[in-house]
C-alpha cells in the first residue's frame, strides 16, 4: 500500500494570534510555525500502518513557500519516506489545494490519502471532502479509529449519538480527528536521517492546475473585548439583575 499524507505549515497552536496593523491578515513575521496538529495525527497514522507492515511507502505533501520544507523535513523525521513540495507564493484556498492533490494523486497512484480534518489557521474543513469528490473515491471524515483489512478500511467516527463505524473500499480519502492517536516526537537520529531523504519540488504549472483565488480577504480584525462581568451575592440579586437586563421578560 502506498499512502499520501498532507502536512500544512501553520502558526503554532501555542502562539497568540496578532492581526497586522493594516488589517490585511494575521502576523506571521518572526512567529513560530509548526505542522498543523491534525496533520501530525495523519502522519502518525500513516507511520503506524507502515510499522504494521500494511503500508510500503509514505509520501508527505505540503504546499506554499520555501519555508514549508522545514515542515516536510519534520514529517520525514517522523517516518515518511519521501516528500513533495508544491511551491507557490499564491494564497491557496481549499478548492485549489484539492485540485493540486488530485493531480498529484493521479501521478503517484496511492491507495490511501490521509489528511487532518481541518487546519487550525482557517478551520475550513473542506479539502478532504473536495478531494474525495474530485477523485470519486470513498471518504471517511473525522476518523477516531482506523483499521485496514484486505481491500477495505474500517473508520470509526464520533457523531452526536455516539460512535459510527463505516467500511470503505480502497482507494479512499480519510481525514483524521484528535482521538485517533498521539503523535510521536522525532528522535535526533531520525532528524539527521530526514536530511538525506528525497524532497521533490514541483509547481502548480507542472501539475496543470489553476490556483487563482476565488475570493479576496477584505479585512481581518480582532474580536471585540468581552465586557467585564459582575458578581452577585444571592439568587435574589441574580434574578433582579436578569430582570433589569430584560433576559426574563
């Protein structure tokens, strides 16, 4: 089995987001970046499948500026076999990413595509579903458990009523949720080995994909500050305050 797994470079989840002074976006200069946490889970899932002898090759893919190669090297250190960097300075929106992945999948012909269910920078949660639609492949979203057996994949998902397990025919696109696994840390020897693993650079033009954005961000603003709350000393005082505010009317 060959697996393609995605690894998006995002602002580290521990960093407090700051809006640029001109409100054109969020500040990324001199800001710590890391792999999208949901994609880390996808990489870990792929590596575990390889350790079980199910997967033979793991290809990690990322898109964007040259800086994303650092994220790809991290994924290689975690256990991926080779990396592909689709290099572009253009803002990539979910449909463009899905089309680029579609073209890449048609070249590499993997049996499985693993992706984080969403990226923590835009929270779109669209690319996996779009990719499955473009490829006409089976899809399993928000996977919290993953079992590969023969020519199918059993995916357990958390739904409002509990857990749902679905059986997918391969090839398939699966998006990973938080409870699927706990990603490992890259060891120093593996970090050194990752520097020698192949990293291929491509462009959207080579894949014959139009990545022109379909919308433009007009303005980004910080949310309004929350108003200071008050403390009450009794239920009677609470009810009086609620009546004054018109909540109970």
